[in-house]
C-alpha cells in the first residue's frame, strides 16, 4: 500500500462541511484508509482574484489504488459535492478541491496528473497542514523536507481556524 498525502480546500458555501464531507467520502472508498488529518486552516486565495478565503486541510492515507484511479476517485467526490469545472486552467471559487500532493516517492508527469503536485512547494496552505502530518517527508523532486520547503517560503503565514480537526 502506498502512503499518500492529499489536500482539501473550499472557499464557497459551508467550507468546513465540504472539507469534512470530502474526507469522509474519500475514506469510504474501497482501497483507501485515512490514517490521519490535519487541523483546518483559513487562508487567503492564492493566485486568484476571489475575496473568499479558503478552508484548507491535508490528510495522510494508505491506498492500493493506482495514482490514476485515486485521481478519478478524488474527481468523482468533487463532482458529487457539486464541484463544477468550467475552465480547467482557471482558479475559480470552489466548494471543494481535492489534490494529490504526494503518492509515496513517485514522480509522475502526465497530461492530467502531476505528482508531486506542481505547486506544493510554493503554497503555505499545503505545507502548513503537511507540517502536522509529515514534517520530515522529503519532496522527491527537490530533495527537501516539508519543513525545509516551508522555511523557504517568502510568505509562510497561515491563519488557524477554530482548532477543529476533521472528524474521521
């Protein structure tokens, strides 16, 4: 079974509820076990013009699904929770976004699947939750730990939201 790190984000509607639902639905998929989840963080939108702040979290899971099948399950859950993808290249408000950050130490660069996530090292909203789960995990491309990547950020601030954890 592979150890995988997933990020969740929502800036539309019941943000915490969508992240909780996505986590629960992902954990209910055959072949996926949620090991643990981070606290929730509230963050400013990254690389988009929206004024709606995000709720973000990350989860560690074990799976025997292939990376492509895991991506399909993530996209199925997004759609089930009402995610509409009007423009794949645009950053729009969304009720849920599920990204595969890391799939073990695999490096995959295909049209619709890039692992590690191509922006994980630039985003505090993915690195801070990852600090809770795996601060010593080494990014297989940059050969730096999550802690080192976080320390390299220009703007590493995060706003902690309520101290709430995902209920698994």
